[in-house]
C-alpha cells in the first residue's frame, strides 16, 4: 500500500487546486442605473469656415507692377487703390484712339456737307439721283467709322482703368505673391481679399440626421431659428452664436451626407477664411432614457446591453433605439428607468456571467462630454 500513497496525495492536491480556481471572485465591472429625465444632447460636426466674400484679385492687363499700396493682412475699404500697373502703353493707346475718333468725326462732317451739296444739285436737276445715293452711302460709311473709333476709345479707356487695381469691397488682404517691378501677364494673381465681418460655417450631416432635422422643422417651424454654437480648434467656445441658413440640394454620393450652412457674426475678425472648428448642435429631449454607446453591442443588426439582475448576473437584453446622438442611444423600447446595465467591458462578458458591480454615476458621464 505504501506505493499508492504518493499517488493519492497528488490526486487530492490537484482536486484542491481545481476547487480553489472555481471559487474565484466575480469580475468587477462598472454599472449604471438608467434614469428618465429631460436632457440636453450635444452633437458636434467638423466645420469648414469661409468668408461671406472671398475673391482673387487678378491683373486684367499685362504690364510691369509699378506700385503696391497695401500690405498683407491689411484691412481695406471698397474702391481703395491696391496696385498700380505701368500705364504708359495704355495712355498712348488711348491717345491714338482719340485721334482716330476725331479723324472719323471730321470725315463724317465732310461727307455730310457733300450730301447737302449733292441734294441741292439733284433738286435743280443738275446731276442724277444716283449721285445723291452715292454721297449718302459715303456718309453712312463715315458714321460707321465714328462708331468703330468710339468703341476703340472706350476699350482703350477701359484698359487704362485696369492699370489701377481697386478693392471690390471692404475686406482683408491676403498674401501678395508678386513684388514691385514684376512683369505680370493678364490674369496673374495679385492677391486675395476676404470680407470676414460675417462668416459661413459648412458642416456635413448624415441622411438620418437630415431627416430628423426636417421632421423637427415641420413639427416646430421656429426650430430652424435655434442658435448653434461654434467650438474653435483650441476647444474654446466662440463668443457669438450662429444660425443655420440653408443646405445643399443633394447628397454627396461618396459620403452619403449633405452640407448645411450656418452664419456667424465676426465683428472682432477672430475667424479667418479657411479656419476650422466644430459646430455644436443642441437637442432637447423630454423624458429621455440614455444608454452610452460603449454599453451596447450588436448581434445580427440588433442592439443589446447586459442587464444586471438582483443576483448580480449579467443578462443580455435587446432594445430598440429611437435615435443615436454622439456617444449615446436614446431608447424607444426594451429598457426602462431603473434598469441597471453594464457600462463598459461588455465585449468580454457572456450571458449569465456573475459580476461584482461598481456603481457609476450616469450624470457624470454626460457631464464629461
């Protein structure tokens, strides 16, 4: 019998070890208690900020850039002189056009006198009617030359005026790539000017969010005038609220989204053309039950959470969401106020697993946003 004693001791030790492993403490997981309350929900969208007016200032004639009267970043007024292109060539062209017009006028005057003289002779039957017709034709040709010379003079005056580049509206000057003395071609970029006393903020929303917006407008027409907030790139809130003005006429085929446009006052000119930030929309939801997104998992297109019962056992529970905003689902059915659910760690859970719940305040999760 002494030969079997070590074997029995070994078996006993193994059973004791296995028993201790089966009695391990349940995993501790954070849980939250669902509550029904009036809630303000925030939805953020990346936005592209653009000036209400932003145009390229380009040369409309060729020539040497003679003077630059503004500097980059300078605020200018409508009609203010920005650039001067050398105008000697265009002054000469205008003088030539004026001379041609004077010559055409003189020629027409002579043709007019010839018509009058010829008409007297025809009335006295000294010459035939055909001579009068010929004189009148010459007069019409001379008058046509006046029209042509007038058009040439107007064109020369216009080109000369283009040598002075004026500001089309009040705004801020952008980069000036060319320097004084540069030879510039027609169409060359001189600078860019932006009117930023107000700015547009463009942001894209999904088709579902667009439909929710349209339903809200139909149920409450004043909802369209609700103010929206702008969060700057450093995370601070912009000091002025904006309003949604309009939206695109079609969805983007690549993203399935549609662009909205909001307008913000910019009296301090803090916002610049091309800046970025986030549009924050606020939604009021009465008697809402919110479930954090990290508490939810999907199986075959259905949404589930782990409901914790009185025995601290996690049970799968499906629910139907009303909508989804940022990191939360608003419950339509399947869950109710007072239900305790696992807040996070659902990926490692199985139905029927016992846990050690760690109570987490649901309000603090919303405040953390």
